[in-house]
């Protein structure tokens, strides 16, 4: 008699590299939503402004970039209004960095939960991506409001914006950023279990990577060294986002 038939669930080691049981993950969709809610409650508990920080943070950072890179360094923005140029790069970058930072703490931060009950381990990284996607949606709404102001109310001479059909590719761009951020975060999280120093290093690495991305200056600003930025996967994503909404950006 096969005793394994007496068990409701049998855990076995997986030998394949890519073996995702999406049907099982879908069964735990309620748990994903609970994790998303937990992230929002824990992040904004005992704060006065709460989710308004999703809007305040990019606004202050954009003004800082305008002051430093615009007024002082006079960095060109490929003909785009400076607030829109910096804001467009920031919201995409915030989505990516948020996915990486929060996912990189998945295994360590949820170790107590993993040891008590079984559920697909991808549930927690997916909930992190959804939480950051909500934040991206709020910041995208802010960007659209600012873009509408420049497009309909007060267009800048010589800095016209022209939206085009490439906007329809936004869901695909978000999917790429989500998978890239979640994959990077999971790799870091698996290594952080043994090397806790990586949790400190990841913040510096992302800060350095931001300046290798076209967030505060366009690819054309690099001149002969533009090929360095092309090795950054976020370069094409940010430039594609700007091309769809602003009509600028270099697409190769």
C-alpha cells in the first residue's frame, strides 16, 4: 500500500530551473491581497500624510533635479520641459528600485511566516510588485496632470510635447520592469540569507545605477560613451516611456 496517498500535500524538491505553478499561485490570490494590504498598513502607520508621500517624494526630487541639473549644470533634456523629463524618469526608476529593494528582503523579512505555514514562495515577491505598481499608478497620474498642463494650458516655446501611439506599449514596459525588478530582488534575497551585507550594499548599487540610467540626463548627453548606457536594460525602457508620452527619447 502506498502511504503517500494518505497525505493531502506532498512536498518534493524541484530540479528544473523554470518550474512555476501559476495555477497554484492563482489559488493564493487572496493571500497576495492580504500581503499588499499589510505592506501599505505597515509602511504608512503612524504617518500624518500617509499615501500622499507617493506624490510628495517625486515632486521634491523633481524640483531638486531642476535646481541642480537644470539651473546649475544646464543639462539638456532633449527638448522636453524639465519637470516632465525628470518626472518621467523618476516614476519608472522608483517602480524598479522599489521592486528590487522590497523584494530583496523577502526571505529574511518573512522567515517567521515561511517556517509556520506553506504557500508558494512567489506570493510575497508578487505582492511587493503589486504594491509598487499601485504607487506607480499614483505617480503616473501626477505625471499625466503635469503633462496635460504643458500640452493644453501653458506649452513652453521650443519644448513642445507630442504624445504618440507608442503609449500602448506601456503595459509591456511595466511588465518588463516588474519582472526585472522582482528577479533581481529574488537573487539578492537568496544571497542575503548568507551574506547580510548585501542588504546594505543594494542601496548604494541602485543609487549608482540610477546615474547610469537616463533619469537626470538623456542618452545623447553621453556622446561617445553612450554605448555604456545601452548595456543598462532600463535605458530602453525609460526612453520608450518618454517617447510615447513626450515624443522624445532615442530608440535604437
